[in-house]
C-alpha cells in the first residue's frame, strides 16, 4: 500500500523541483515523473515541504505552581496542523534527581498522547560527580543534546564552572550543549529592586530583563565555548546586541549555532501596554530594531533555526491572576503558527526564500539535533513527513480557530497566507484541510544521533 503526490513543487535547501513523490510504508521510495500507486493526490501548484521540526517546546510543564495549558496531546495535534511533524521537548532535572529519572518522568507524560514524533533535550540543573556518566547513559537513550540555564537564579541556573565542564563533556561525548542566555544574578537584583519600588505591572518583566543581560550572557557563553573548544547552541536569541556578539565571535572562529523564535521576529515590547501578561516570557519581547536585526540574521545565515519555545498558559486564570509580574508563569503559545508566520512574514515579505524557510524550520534542525536525513528533507529513503502547502489561500490567525488548547494567541489578527492542505507523518495522512484526520496518537519517540558538528 502506498500513494503518490503528483505534480507538487518539492522544496529542499538545494532548490525547488516539480516532481511526483512516491511513498510506501513510512518512507519516500521514489521521486520522479509519471509515478503511480494505489492512491494519488493531485498537489500541483502546492509546495511540498519536509515536515517541520520544532526543537523548542514545553508541553505539560509545571511553572510557578501551575501547569501549561497544552499537554502532549493538544500540543502535538497543534504542531501537526501547523506543519510540524516532530517536536523536541525538554526534560529537566530536579535538584538531587538523576538525569535518567528526569527523562523517565517526562516520558510518562507522553504516554499514548503524542500525535507527532517527538524527542527530548535534557536540562541539567544539578551538576555532580555522576553527571558525566549519566549524560553518557542518556546519549544511549537517544538524548544527545543538553540544556543549561544561565538565568532563573536559585532554581535552574548553573554557574560558569558547570558551563565549562558541560561543554568539555559535550565535546568528549558528541553531545550538543544548549544555553538559555540571560544573566540570572543581575535579573534577580533588578526584579527585587522593582518590587521594592512597587513596580509590579507586566511591563516590569521586560524592564528587569534588559537586552544587556542577554548580551552579557551570550558573550560569556561564547567565551566559555571558545575556552572549551566546543560548539554552543543558543536558544531563543532575542536581541540585536546578542546577535552582534555572535557575529563577532564567529569571525574569530568560535563555533556557535543560533535559534530564534517568531515572537522575537514579529512582536515588540509595545505589547506590554495592554494585557501585558500574555507576553510575559523569557527573554521578553524587544524593540522593532531587534526584530529587524534578527530577520536579517535569518537571511544572512547567522541564525540557524526558528523554534517556538511554545509554553502556553491561559490568560484567564493563569496569566492574569498573578499578584505581580514576577509571579506570572513565563511563556506563550506558538507551535501551531510557526510555519504560516514564517511563510507569510518571512518568505512573502522577501526576508527569506522558501528554501531558507525549509532550512530554518526543518533541515538545519534535523542536522543539528541528530535526525538527518531520516527527517528534515524530502529524499528517497527519508521518512515521509511531508507538508502540502497550498499558497492560494488567505485568512487571519485567531485563537478561536486554533487547535492549541489555550485562550489566546500572541498573533491574533495576523495575516495567514497559504493553507496546509495535508500533513503526512511517516506516510500517514494526519492532517486534511487543516483538521487532524487520525483518531489515535501515532507519534514515535526519536532516538537522535550524536552531534556531528554544525551543518
Ligand atoms: Zn524554553
């Protein structure tokens, strides 16, 4: 049993070709002309994109005493509807907990819930004598990337010694170390000062995490990566100042991979004026000049990936019930709209080409996180994770239409051009005309390969 997608424009990082794609079982088995099979889909005029990979989501996560609005079921359904066929979520070690237990606990939450394929990074918060051997054991479980937080003093934050040791270990094991770059010590002081002055509104979330605290942490991270002679991967870069440090470091040979998110490309800090709680996330929204610099960073290839940092909380009852800005659960939804936002505001506004969209949302992500060429491309032998994007369509984004289980979207009223006519996950049609068309979760855990070094 198989099917053929006829006459679509196949987009890879190498170019665009019009051809038929023959799928059997879970794989692409031929690309060519006049291919036939049991079933045929006429997709002429549509783009065929490799299934999106969102390497930064937080589903079913407890933050500030409350749990995200999306669990692995609603989150992975929303991913598929938005053209993302694989997510990489975070397991995070609690203090005095082994990395393996942290992974097992996160796995429990996915139990029979994932509609798209999935994997995990591991957040290390408590470096100790067992950590190196535990990292090694996790590599054997397909967890080949680890995250360190330079922010969240007292809970997640690690010190520079741990950063250096993790980078050295990553180099030895073939693991990628990823970093949340904000200076948590300084933020802690600024937050306490603001609260003492009675500055409690959501805007102060942004004002107590200024651009310079990201720039400082990015700079330190890059220096430590240089010292350890290993790659650093910077998650959710939000500032022009940080980007400038990255460009300078790359020029002197420091190896760094960079992720940003749609919110840092398309939203700015004027959002904190009205219902600002919705935009309380870390790092916070920045200036339009930062948006512009990051968009240029996509175009010129300094930024490697666009993920979402999807971490959704309802405005009513979760976001808006906090007594001050420091108690608002951090995060915002995004997994469902990544592709359409980048297509509408990136490709159609000529910031990036559609091949770059594929690189940023799929191919680069697969290469960096050990999934390529199984995922991240449409090639003979690859998983048949294929998004059929019909460009002849225009609507607007609204929370009322979304699958993600949250009562708002930061992109309310944004234009959405192009429609995902179908999403295929490993050869199964899972989305038809923007609706999930399977009843049961079929997502598979992805064992990721060790980090091979850049792209
Ligand atoms: Zn995150």
